[in-house]
C-alpha cells in the first residue's frame, strides 16, 4: 500500500477516536493544524519512515465552519466537513463531481497538543499528530 494511500486512510479513519480519553472533545478544541509525527499500521507492524514524513510534511487542518483538510506533500489530499461525537470524528469527504462519502475516525488520545486517531477499518491506520502553535 502506498504511503499516500496509508495517509489517506489514516485521515479518513479519524472518525473513530479511542476511548483512551476520559473527557469529551468538542469541535472547537481541535481547531488548527495538526502535523503528523507518526503513521502506523498496527495490525501489520508497519510505521511510515521519519524521512518520508519529513519530506511530505503531512497534516490535518480543522477550520471554522467545521471544515477539514488533509495535506500531503504540500497538496490537499482530501477535504470536507467534520463533526465530533466523542469518541468519533464524523468526516464527510467532498469527492467533487462524484458526490461525497462519510468516514468515521476513532480518537484514541487527545491531550495537550497530541491527537491520536485511527480508521475504523479492520486494517486500521493510526496517526499521531502534534498541534502546531
């Protein structure tokens, strides 16, 4: 599986966020840019190399109006809207002329400036991201 595809699935899985957090997370609490510091496929024991993360500078941006963008290599890989129903991020991806699709990500951790989320698929992709100041 290509890294851009892994990144894409990891972002799409944002909707299901794990119950490792003890408090609710509100939409406004995630506003900003979250830079990916780790992308992994826990079921396969794979981790995206640090060099690839540095080269492609992946991130997810939560903006006012519940807008969400996933960035990879300086380009918008995916965009749409989101709503948090803790511990799940419900993402409606805009597929342009092909309509849209709903994706759910599980929030595994939300503390200080760290967000860990993963896809809710059998072959999950997990992303650890740090909020940029």
